[in-house]
C-alpha cells in the first residue's frame, strides 16, 4: 500500500493535509471552515458520515454520471457543508456540480441549492485526497433528510466507496444534478460513493459510533435508518449529534481494504473517528468481532486490549472520551468456534473489569439470550446468528446510558 494511503496511528495521511485542495483546515475537535459570502466564519458540527472502506468499479459504465444520495442528519443548522472523498482512487476525480435539497420520503421536498468549493461549482479532487465544500445556506432540522446530488464529470476507473450503505443510492448517466424528476436515475446501488460526510453550522457535541458491521447496520432494513447509531441519534435529538464511522468487515488489527472493509481500526481511528468529525467529544468503540470470528487463528484477548488502548490514547490526546462496547453474541454464526467464543468472553471480561475505556456499554448483555448467553436472543437475530435485526439495534441504542454521553 502506498505511503499516501497509510493513515492514523503510526503516521500517514491525515485529513488536515488531505483537505488542502479546498483550503479548508481540519483539525481535532471544533473547527472553523470556509467563510460564507457575508464573510462570517462558520463553526461546524458533524451530523452524518460514511467511512470509506476501499475502491470499487464506478457505479455505471459512463465516464460522467450523477449520484443521488439521501442522508438523515442527526443535528440541524442554518448552513451545511458537504465532504467528498477520493482517498482510495488512483486517478483524479473531477466533480462537475453538487446540489443539495431537503428531502421527504426519498424525493426532493424543496428547491435545490448549489454547492461550491472555494467559490467554484467544479472541483478536482486528486487521488488520495478529500474535499470539503463552502458553507451552503440551507436550514435543516435535527432528524431531517437531505438529498445530495453529485455530478461526477470525470470519474476514476475505481472510486472510493462505503460498501454497506443500508440506503439506496440512485445513479443517472450524465449530469442530472438538481433534477426534480427522478426518471433519469435508472440505476440503484446500496453503497455510497464519494460522499463521506455532512456538517451543519453551530457548535454541538458529537458522539461518534466507531466499529464494524454491527455499527454499520448489517441486518437492518435498507432505507429505514434503523442502525443502532440512528436509534441513538433519535434518543439524543436536539441535544447531541451522532455520526456513524462503522465499516462492515472492518477488523481492529488487520487491513481489509482489498475487500472494501477499510484499514485496520487502529490505523483509521484518528482519521475517521477524530479528524473527520468536527465537534467530537465522545466515541463509542465497538470493535473486535471480526478479529475473532472472521480470523483463523483469532487474535488474542491481550492483542485486542492493546489495540483498544492505542485508540483510547489517541482520543485522550484530543481530550475526547471513549466508551467501550462489549462484543455481541455470535455462537452459531459461520466461522465462530468454541475456541473463538472463549476469546470473546475473555475480551468482554476485560472490558467490563474497567481500566481500558472511560466507560462501558454492555451491548452483549442487551442482546444475548438469557437461556443461552453465548447466542443472540432469537427476537433480535437477523438470521445469521451474528447481526441484529431492527429490534436488536433498537435494544442496543436503548442500552446506552445517556448520562455517559
């Protein structure tokens, strides 16, 4: 892997350098972005995110196409900022136009507003870089939906993507950004491309959910926003923002970029949980299941606790707290053996014992079958004995003590 793609703990790409293309400085914690036309500075709060996990073939064969994404913001504001990523591509991406509008039931519910980058409608994002837009004057409320249309004027052969979007991305060949009618959007995908974040104006505290497929929402209903971070955002509406930095298949200690599952958690943590989340004050870290069930031999409990400590140390340097989630039940899931279950039990014992995180959220206890505690409760099982269903994710959100946040 090239040096430009090595990120987070141990040195590598940091978002502050990557965003030089737009002139928007990104640092830890609270940030100031582009000035709006009036010249007033804008303080940003992360309100939605999708972590990039690798590169994949562009969504349609055309060199020019438009992506239509619908995102639900967790916090509102009077202005928004759009963040795009070309991090895993090998060629530059030329973005022709970006347009945003309020949405209702997946359709435009108001006029589209143009998005600019350093005052221009078009932006070229070099390979391995990110871009953040200027402030867009658009008032959105907490829990509201936004449509983001991105016209890719010149696409890399392979584009950065978030594989498990749990939402429908519609694609049209050519430039249809801002089209009221959706007839040209004939292709549907369930991954996110380019779009990695939405920020809103204002200063609010942000809770970042960081992890793998359990955080990413595998097993939940597509287009219904029923992942556990979504449910947690609904509980906190009007008080705190919640963003999702989960990647399905992500491991804490092994890179999985070739599978679209991202750099190892310890390598992407600073970038995805801290740098890309303006306003972050708390991280809920739920990771390690793939290092056990998805790996033979599994990582040891000692290796995993050491990984947790690295991420906690990185957060503490920024004054950010980390709450640790116990690894959820998975007996009966493909690849999970009795030996791997013993590792999971030991990791959870160490998490509960304290001294690793600033607080503990016992997701395992919230989801397990009281009669068979190594298994998911049947009512919460999506069917693979590993990923919760919508009810299970609601139970996870309910298990979060809001006082810890």
